[in-house]
């Protein structure tokens, strides 16, 4: 197996800005597909409040079906057309339930869903306004995660519980548990972090499997909610965990356990083990946002076994 890691965007805030960096890199430079080009060929430009951004702290970003880039900050939502930024606030008549934007999702059906600290809303491009989703006439509360399932249903985790929304915007409450991390493993199978447990559920909210530090679910790996920051399933069905202290973890199908991704000592280790976000590009490379910068993790797999695919050390420097 060959593998490489590029450290391409050093800086204390790089991890939290990964989604914006990713999109801007596509817009301004294009990402080389082979993974063999040196990191110096990647060009990044920055958008800040000087260019009209409502706030410099960016929590999420997405691109809608019309090509607009939506940027969620701690103080307002922004729409960028490549030249001009338009801002949306709670008190400007746009219908936004709150200004602290935590989650953005562009769905496969063309909807833009916005999660704030005070509820969830959907954008109407005809009126350029937002309508708030309510459950039993109440706000959904503080939003933690919003994901689209393969069924095109939307799964929303908030301080009020776990909700499933269908294409007709009909909503079901699956349970009252708070999940800080979610991902769809396979159709109808959801993985979520609840407290110090990773639960495997169906779309009725029924628990199928539970992984916890209390048992033998992890091999020298802290699975507590205070440690796990994000979860991501790649195109090879490998589930990755980004942590606040232990770097990157992964699920091993053969052992049915979670493991830490080992690092080679002295060879381009991840400088900071606080992993904020993990994503995959069209070439199968993992983009890893940390507190110390942005990394590209390149794996060229030669084995179909999930264990062989993931049991790799942190790659050497480019």
C-alpha cells in the first residue's frame, strides 16, 4: 500500500475553516486528481469580513444546486456568487430563527437546510426567505448535526432529540436522545454518538448495536463524547472518527472494534491530534482539518479487505 500526507494549510484556525478552504480551493485553483503533485501547487485565497463576510469564524459551508456558496458563521449566514456576498440575519426579515449557524446542508433534491442554535429553517429561493421547521408547534432547538440519508430523508439531531424529515417535510421524532455526531453507514443504518456510546440504529430509532469504552469496543481508543469530534464514512465503507486528543480513529470490520490510526515516529506526524473535520474528494483522498492545519491523506489501496485498507500508519511526507 502506498500512502502520502500533505500538510498544506498551517495555522491555528485551519481546522475550523476546512469546509471553506475546500470550496475556495476548487473555485480558485482546482484540486489535482492524482495525489502526486506537491502541496505547493495548491493555491488558497481567503474571504474575511473585509470582503463582506458577516463574521470570520466559519462553522459550515455548502454549495447549492444553483452554484451559490453558502457560508455559516457565528454571526449570520452568507451567500457568495463568486463576486458578491449577501448576508442574512435573524432580525432582517429573512425568517432566520437565529444568527449562530452550526449546520448547512444542500440536499440532492435542491433544498438548502440551515441549522442554528435556535432551530432549523429551509431556504425558499423564489422569495429569498427562510421558513422554520417546527415539531408540535415548537422549535427544534439547538442543532448538532444534519445529514441526508440515501432515502433522501433528512436526519436532524438537536437538543430536543432526533428527528427524521421526509421529502414532503413531514417530520417524525425518533427519540429524545442527543446525538452530537451522525453518519449513515448503509441504507437504513445510522451510526451516532450519544454520550460515551456509539449506537448503530435503524431509521425507526431502534438500537441494533452499542459500542462503548466500558466493553471491548475500542483498542486503546477513547470513545467518550468529550473526545470524539466528528465521524465520516468514506466511499470504501470505512468509518473514520476525528478526536480531540487521539488523532484519527477507524472502525475495523474484522475485529468489530475501533482503533487509532498509527503514526510513524518522526515522519510527518499530525502535529495536533485535535481533528475537527474529515471529508473525501472525488479521487478518494481524505481531507483532514486539525487545530494545526489542513492535511490531505492519500491512500492507494491494493487490497479489498477493510482491515488491510485501514491498518496503515500515518503516511510519510510528500
